[in-house]
C-alpha cells in the first residue's frame, strides 16, 4: 500500500517541471548520492526520495 505522503511526493514530482529540470541537471548516476541529493533538495523521506528517483529513471528511459 502506498502512503499518502508517498503519493504526494510522486505527484509533486509530476507536476513540477522545475523539479524534473533539477533532477536532469544534478543527478550523478550514483544511486546513493542521488538519493541523498534528492532528500536534501526536496526535504523528502528516504522512501519518497527513492520513489522519485526510480520514477524519474523510468520516465527517462
């Protein structure tokens, strides 16, 4: 079951072109570093940061 916060984080990612732009410009390709950067930039929990990163990578491919 996906939590409300988890869904909100993914929805915010989908609705925010600036967030997608930041991801495109700032991700390093190193998963742990990218998760830390996403958490720091967007104030997300570990679980939500992982979900955002995975969603971004799926859309990118």
